[in-house]
C-alpha cells in the first residue's frame, strides 16, 4: 500500500509499504530517516521514540498505515537552521552519549518533557524517561544533560 | 494482508462482520509486538484509530462512558479524580510512550490475566459495551468478559465500543507488585473499592488466576463485618485483625501458577498483603472524608 505523511515538516510518500510493517520500519527503510533506532521492536527500549501528532510514541508499535496523514517528528527534525536543539547540545556537552544507540529516543523524550515542564525535578525526569533504556552511560550523565538543557 | 482503515463506527462494524480474520488494532502496543515478532499474521489489520467516538469519554446516565480507544495517558490526565482506581492502575502501565498509545479497550481485547486495568474495572463493577453490525449493542458485566487465558466474550463480528464505569461513592485503591516501578508486567495486582452507597466492597485480582477475577467471598465478608459492627454509619476504626482476615480471604480466592515472574506462593503472599493494605488505606480515606 501507499502511505502519505508529514515528517519533520515535509510531505513524504512511501510506496509498497507492507500492511503489517511498523512506522519505524517505514521511516528507516523507506523514507531514508535512520535516526530513530530499532533495538527491541517491542516497546521496551524507547530508542525508536518519535512524536506523532505531538505525542511521543514508540514508532515500532505504530502500524505504518496508522501514520497515514499524521504529523511525525523524528530526531532528525529536532535541530533547527541555527544548529542543534538545546537538548541535543546538552547531551553532547555532558557526555550523555556513548554508543549513541539510545540517544535519539532520549532526545525526543527529553524534548517532550521540557516542552511540558521546563523545570522538572529529578523524580519527574526519571518518570519521564522511564521508557528509554541506556546500556552504556549508567544514566547519570543523561540526568546531567536533562538538567543542563532545562537551564539553557 | 490488508489494511482496513474505517473512519466511522458503522464502517468499522461492517468491516469486522465482513472480515472475521481482521485483527483490530488501537494503540498497537500488544498487536504490533506480535506482528514484529511474527507471532501473528492476520488476514487484515483493522485500524480503529480513525474512528473518532472511540477516543471520547462522557458522562452518560450517571456513569462514565469511556470510549474503547481512550489512552491511559488521557485516563490519568482527565479522569484521575473521577475514576481513581482505573487512573491508579493506568499510572502503573508501561512507560510514558506506552501510556500515550495503549488503551483500556486494547487491554480488554487482549484480556491478559496480567492486564492492569482489569482489577480496577472488576472492583468498580464496570460494564463492557460491545457491538456488532448484525445484533447491535450488548452489555457484558466485566466479570463475565474474561472467559479464559487471553480470551474474552467477544464474538467474531463484535468490537468493544466503550466501558461503562460509575464514579465511585467511596475510596478506591490499586496495588501492583513488580520488579521495578516502570515497565513491568504485574507479578500480582489487586484492585479495591468501597461502595458506601450500597454498603458493598469491590475487589479485583490480577496475575494470580487464569483470568482476572473477583474475590467475591472476601468482599462479602468485609462488607458484612462492616455492617455488623455498624461501621458504615460510625466510620470508626477497623477492628484489630479485620483487614488481615480480609487479606487472607482474598488470597484464598486466587489460583496462581509459578512462572518466570514469580512463584505461586509469592503471589498468594503478596495478594494477602496488598488486600490488607488496600482495605486499610481505603477505610482511612473514607474516615477522613467524613
Ligand atoms: C513495553 C510494554 C509495556 C507494557 N506494560 C503494560 C503494563 O504495565 N500493564 C498492562 O496492563 N499492559 C501493558 N502492556 C500491554 C499493552 O500496552 C496493554 O494491554 C494495552 O492496554 C493495549 O492497548 P492497545 O490500544 O495498544 O491495544 P492493541 O495492541 O491495539 O490491541 C490489543 C488487543 O485488543 C484488541 N482490540 C483493541 N481495541 C479493540 C476494540 N475496540 N474492540 C475489539 N478488540 C479490540 C486487538 O485486536 C488486540 O487483540 C505493555 C506493552 C508493552 C509493549
Ligand atoms: S525499538 Fe521501539 S521501543 Fe525498542
Ligand atoms: S549510549 Fe549506548 S545505549 Fe545509551
């Protein structure tokens, strides 16, 4: 089937989409947007997190056809013309990125948290990032990055 | 495989009647895991996310009519004080991303014994509204909805339209045992409701029997003891040992198994502790509300 959707502000079309495939697969393999990562395909790790109609979701659990006509923002859409988003900048500066596999998901989840709650407490940060797993950093630098982004 | 995307409820019911092999998909948090892992290859996916009324809730004849497609995130944000038990259960589901997509209707569709909404719906005496194009609407008391392990009372041509839940006349509680705070399938769970208007007690056991189920005898026991001691009127403190005895009776209503998440013995123990605590917390709240 064919799907049409808006990704990072641009209209995209994909043909020959398999009816059972996920939005994550369509983004990575059909639309050339490999920023969202595929690590578990079962909603556990959050590395595939994207905004759909403004709400963070695991793109591995959205059927591609469900994204028809929707508005998706991936990690590729966070940076503006004037450079990295403050959340991305803070992750770089705080050393919150090691292998980087979890990073796209953490960036989208953090971006959403700070949009809703510009000065989150530590428990609020932990709660908001509970759906994102990182096997490298031990999370401390990620928490530093979120606090830094909140103050930038 | 086909992808069916009805935009009205009538179209959705017609599609389900025409295509018994179509698998409904709402938030996809159960369905897409099965698809991604090749555990399921239905003839078609029937996307319900474009059927607007499924995503709405409203007061209807004194009850909340919660559309099957309302997400956990919205139950928490919009119904936290109106449906406290279900909202407490919803807060424990998965992660923010899962709560943004997962729905109560999907939890009922999956009918897992570990689904977190079930103990809360059982304790609150919820009613599941289902519909087919051929036979119209049918109301199924939630306790009759769970028919076996991951099986429910839906006929092949039926869809869940809504859940009907009366706002409580007394406090509600939800307890869940897991290995961490987020992203856990319950080892065991317990839902509790005090119904002072009817002088009744509601219960729901999760993850400790082939289906979610009530602790009917335990509920009748506690309601009867409260009645006999005149506590519904006086709102005095619970007699020593009553909550613990209630906990033991809840435990006796369960039929758990050993599995990777926990042993049957541990599940029984946790149920008696959760039930004792839930009853105590709810009664204390009831007293404070006087
Ligand atoms: C990482 C992760 C964590 C999770 N954590 C929890 C948890 O803590 N607690 C918990 O209870 N669950 C949990 N789940 C399971 C899942 O999120 C819930 O069961 C959720 O309620 C499913 O809702 P959904 O809308 O996503 O359902 P879907 O996946 O879309 O559908 C689930 C089932 O219901 C059927 N269905 C959906 N809507 C209808 C309808 N209107 N009429 C008829 N049938 C319908 C579908 O055909 C399917 O069989 C988790 C899942 C994941 C991936
Ligand atoms: S790949 Fe989607 S949550 Fe892990
Ligand atoms: S940086 Fe490697 S998983 Fe997080």
